[in-house]
C-alpha cells in the first residue's frame, strides 16, 4: 500500500484526468446538496423557512408568473433534480468531454436558479462549485479542445491561488483570528458547534487556538506549493484535502470538502507542467 502511495505521488496527471477530476468532486457535492434539499421539501413551501423569494423582487426582467413557478415547491424540486442529474451526467462522463460540459451547464443552471429563488443557506462550497462550472462553460467556447481544456485548468489554478491567499490575508488582519479566538467563537454557534468533534475542540481551548493559528499559517503560506517538487506538492494538497474534510466533519458541512477539493487537480496539473 505504501509503495502504491509513492507511485501515485510520482505519476504526472494528464490533461484529460485533470479536466475530469476538477469537475467530479464538485459534481458529488452538487448531488449531495440536491438530495439534502429534496429531503427538506416541506420547508420550501410558501410559508416555509426556505420558501422562494423570487416573486418578491422589486426589479426583475423575469416575468412574474415564471418567478412564482420558481418559488413554488414544484419549482424547488425541479431545480434540485436538475442539479442532481447534472452531477450524475458529469460523473458518468469520465472520458467524454462534451458530456462533462453538459453536466457543468446543468449544475450551473441549477445553482443559479437556486440562488435566484433564495440565497438562504448557501456557503463557500456552493460558490466554488459555481466558479468551477462557470469556468468550464466559458472556456468551452474556445474551438480548439486542447486549448480550451488548458485554459480551464489554468484558470481554476489561479482561482484556487486567489481563494486561499485572500482568505489567509483576511484572517491576518482580523483581530479574532490573530488572537486565536475565531474558531472557538465559530463553534459556539448552534449551527456549527453541535458535532462531537466541535464539542471536543470547544472543551480544549489550547487546541482551538492552535487550529486557528494553523489555518492562518497554511492559507497565507499556500503559494509555497508552487515551489515544491510535484511529488511534495501532491502530499501537500492531500494535507489541504484533510483540512477541508476536518472542517466538513466538525461543522457539519458535507458539501464543503467536495466543493473545495474539486479544484486541486487543476493545481497539480499546472505544477506537473513544469516537468
């Protein structure tokens, strides 16, 4: 098993594989999101917490009857079903570029319609998934398939760089993060502090402070990955995946891991091109 791990860290990722694995985890996240929402359909009714608000918009180019249809319970079901189907289309098209693009379009449409209906309950993973699918569609307009895929992967690499470094910079200037109190404050909330992992961290203040400072260090230090060898970069990105998995488990955010780790294949592809 150890030897298989070593071989996997030395094997360069092809453009075809990077293209698929930049989309696939986000597709899993979209399926989870859609199924999760479909189990809460009663809350999407006209008097539910997750009711649609499109019809209440004061200014919109979308006709009112269509906005009311989007706000309806049936509209919520249709939107989520579109996202789940789009995720399935992407996942089953590992070697079919056109199928991946179609799946990305379906997921992006579902994400956009869901946001138009109501932005309540959305998080960073949803935004990252939208960016991935959006970049895929924009670059798909390039006639040359190889150039299109190359631009898609490099654009996603830049997006990852910006996402991590700006997040780190924002934490550096935040007094609650610098003091080491931010994670404990987040886990004190009812939404994020109910898991067993969250309760354990809250009961160990020194651990919470260490994890807060560690987050600042790795996010601001993320650019170092581009100066590593491809093998070391793979190990580092696995570490980042474990970080996202830890957040997902601790805060009860099942989509978080899939949304952010989806873009890592593009990073490894760009690093491998140095060879």
